[in-house]
């Protein structure tokens, strides 16, 4: 890791795993080589293939690798939330989300960390200029891009890759974000982390990355996961736009009330001015005209 990133403090990279025995050594080795100062937390969901046991062996020989064992497979969101809690409790200053399968390139982590010097949250982004995906079928890229666009429109978040999972946070930012409602049951956690960071006024920076299709093991993504993410995004979007509409209606009502009060004050002021002007005119009319000679008594009939 570049010396410039030393000021970020202690850094923890969180890697959820379920049946990633074929990728664990590869990803931890590359991370340790690319960023020797960072610590790694493997959050394993009791993988049947022995991923957790292999993680324990790696941790026994490297004090920068740690393992959090969970009882069973509860989903990506729950795994990350458990990892966040572990890292925050341990006092890490920066926490990073990272895939175990090699889709996220460890060699790109230093650039993501460097961007944290002027941001609260950094996203490794596939969809900004310079970012790209490798070995993806066209339909999958269209689905991912379309999902990001749909989510951005529904929630009003100006982030190109809102569903991306290569994210880095300052600890204080993450604590604030986690105080909000977060989806624990799937990939919706990436949407929620980004959305809440935006809503809280945090600075979010996107850094272009190259995202590669996994070479070993089975993807956890499925049609059911995608459908659930779309349903939950739609529900959140409707709720969000509804709140915006109610807030707008309330503000318009306040403005109308203030306009009415102003109009009444102006009307009252105009009425008082008109009354004063009328009274002055009547007073002038009642006074004798100095140009007309006064009538003498003998001239009166």
C-alpha cells in the first residue's frame, strides 16, 4: 500500500465466504501482496467444502488474517453486517467490502483506499469512465447496468454503480450508515449502504475498476436474488418518492399560507392608505376656498 495511505489508520478487508475453498488462498495471497499493511477478516458461513477450516489455517500462520465463523448460510448482507460489527468493535479505522472469488482485483485496492483521503465512502465502480467488466455475457451486463439505472432513478442517488460491492468506508461513516435500516438478506445491502450514505450527506467517490467473472467455484447470484432485489428496490423507491411528495405538498401549503398572510397584510395596508387618502380629500373639500370672497352679512338674503 502506498505510504500516502498510512494516515488512514488500521484497515480491515472483509471477505464473506461460502464454499470458496478454491479461491481463498488465491485472494488472500494477492491481497497481502498488494496491500501488506491491511488486515483480512474471512466471514465464513459454515462452508461444507472446508473454507472455514482453511481460513483458520491461514490465520494461524499470518497475524493479519482473522476468521469469523457463523452457524450457517444466512446471506451476503448478514455476513457483511457481522463483519462490520466485528471490525468496528476491534477498532479498525477503515472497512472494505471485498469478493472472495477474484471478481474484485486486489491490485486495485490501493487506488480505492487512496480516494478515501477526500471521501467518506469509495466505490470501486464498473460503470464510470475507465471501469469495465471482463468475461461477462451481454445479457448479464445489460441486467446489471439496467438494475443500477433503475435503482438510481427510484432512489435519486447520483452514483453510477450503486449495486457494486467493492466499497470502502471510514469507520465513522459506516457507523452512521448502519444506524439506518439495512437489507440483511441479500445483495440489497450494497444498495442500502450507498443510499443511506447519500441521504446522510456523505461524500461518495467512484473509482473505476475492472470486474472479472469468477474462474473457479459457483456464483451465488440467481434469478430469485435479482427478483427480490428489484421488488425491494421498488418498494423503497415508492416509499421514498411518497415521502418526497408529502414533503413537497407540506412545503407548498406553507408557502401558500405565507403568501395569503402577506396578501392580507398588503391589502390591509392598502386599505388604510386609501382610507387616509379619502379622509384627507374630504378635509380639503370642507375647508373654504381662499380665492372666493367671504360673504358679508348685508349681502345675505
